[in-house]
């Protein structure tokens, strides 16, 4: 990929001054990196352009893109000296050097790399996006690598990088990473799933087409202008759900989905009313992620409808969101410059992400490198639940969690005086297991009521530790 492709991606969004700087940076890369080769066979100038294009897909920030183009400059002779002569600003030079330092981190294998991973992102959160873009580019060109290295990259990406992209809310990158690496890591399972999808393909296409026209016509009758998209669940998402939920292929209710994109948030609820009026919703399948966004900022309304004769012969998941919510869903908080808020524990804005805070918490709880790696794997696979307090503030917890886990995390200075708790309006014990969407109202006394037996009421290691050492 030549620099012309990179220039084409940013034209129309960058100023003339930034475009002029990009031309100088590309010329500098061609002069010093074109003769330095990677193990995969391409030169580092071309590699820098490709990674920069990936960064542009999520965020067209000039500083990030320019730093990415020259992030491999230290590989040249007198690389540090060349940085001072490059067209980059001092801040961009530092960012480029940090990105280069992360290029060989293997977060799935070496725990010392995990420490470096977290330390780097603590100092500059933009590195998370740059590292993900670097891995995405490697995955897009896996055929360039030797077979053994190709499998190692695919395995690490499938186990960790795809999950991190999901936690960041970058679903477009997550699906591309997973769909590319899944056939390399599990070729037999992929062939079996392909046969299943192929067997149902004709019926699935007919169902989506009929449902799309049926719903669109009824939305227009209510003056709801929207765009409808049909989608089939990806092979890897299907595989994970079959394994985690222990369900057969035919039992998956979200294998087919119809996405409705509207203009305003209130249109989402109007569209939901139309869908439920003309189709039969399956009880217990309605999820409102607009009122209670996911931890990664994801917002949408999900509902599953029964088969409707003449329209669809099997259940279909309906996803309703605005176009702005859809953009956030595709590229997450990285596309909106929300890095600075990723380090706060309880941000008042539900779209903020607490990924880095949670990772640092896991690191502090682990007694050994092996425990940290195990906890890290578990964190990226566990479901999280959204729980509201009495004032309608939102808190995300790893599942399973009890009432006492919630109180310790939400009220770290007052939990010792806990007197009583009501969940969804009913009095409950302190070890009551919380579910997604629960509302917890807490009453505190004036004196310390905590007891040593409370440690057995917690499901989180962090809250058990807090209770154990917090009771006098």
C-alpha cells in the first residue's frame, strides 16, 4: 500500500497544513524505511502506511496518523538521531517511540509484557488504539508470515485482542480480527459451521428479505424514517455462544438479526413499539442498552420476535439504534477521543469506559503472574451486568455479584455502616445475587455494623479483601 492511499483517506477532513506535513512525513519514511525489511517480507515504509490507514478507520487525528507512519524509525541506523530530523513534533516523536516499544508485546504469553502493556497505556491512553491498529494490520496480512508464526499471531489475537476490541466497543475491528483468525486456529470447527450456514442459507436470506420489507413498510406508515440492515451472526460469535451457552446451532435466537438505524433516540422507542405491535416479541428477550449502556459505551435496543407466517420462519433479533450510536458501536470510544475518562472508576456519563481501571484492579489482586494471566482471560470472557443505585446512577459489575459487592464498590467509605438493602423495591439479604438491570436502594446506619462473616457474602476478590482488612 503506497502513501497515496493514506492521503486519499484523510483528504477532505484534514487542513491543507496537515496534508502538507503528511507529504513530508511520507517522503521521510520513503527515504529511510524503504530498505528496512520485516520478517513478513514488506518494507517498513509500506508497513507504516498500512497501520496508519487502519488508524484512520477509527480516528483521523493528524498527530496519531503521522506518528504511526514513522513508528519503526528506531530500526534504522541512528534511529534516535533521525527522529530529531523528522517532520514530527516533539510530542509526536515521543508517541511514535512508545508505539515502537509496544510492537513486540505478547499479552497472551508473557506476564512481564502485560505489566508493560498496562504501564504504557496508563501514561498515554492513545497507545491502546495504535496497538490495536498494528495488530489489525498484521491480521489483514497473515499470509505474509511463515505458517508457525501465522498460527501464533492468530491464536493470540483470537484469545485476547479480539476481546479487548470488544471491551473498547470497537465491534468492526473485533469481528474482522475474530473472523480472520478463527479459521486458522479452529479449521475443523469452521468447516462444520460453514456446512450448517450453507444448509440454512436459502431460508435465512428469504427470512431476512421478507422481514426487512415487512418492518420497513410499517415504520414508514408511522412516519419513522430509517435504514434497515440485515445480518447473519458471524462464525466465531456463533461458536462462542454455542460453547458458552451450551446450545445447539438451531437453538440460537439471534443467528438472524435486523438492524434499524433511526435519527433520534426517541425514534428508537417509537420503532420498538411498532415492531412489537406488528410482530410477537419473545418474553424476556428485550434489552434496553440505551437506558443502561454497556460498559464499553454500547447503546442499542435488542428484542427477539417469534416467527411470523408469511414473513419469517424463525426467530429474528431486532436491533434498534441511532446512526450516532451505530458509529460508536463500530469504532468505540477510540473514535471519540474519550481516552482520558477511561481511568476513572465511576464516571457520571454512562458512555465512558473503565477498561484500564479494571485491568489495573486485576493486576493488584493477583498474587502471581499466572494468576494475573488467568484473571485477565476470565475478565475478557465474563459477562458484565449493569446495576442502578437509588439515584439512578449506573455501575457495571463483573458477574456473578452480590448486593454486598455492589455496596462496597459504589460506597467504598460507607459500606461498614450498611443497615438494609432493597432490590427492585423488595428487602433482600446482603448475599442476594444481582441480575442485569437491577435497582439497589441502600440504607446506612450511624454506627459500624460490619462483621467478619461478611467476607463470605462477596463474590469478588477485591470486595472480600476490602471487607477482610476493613473490619477492625
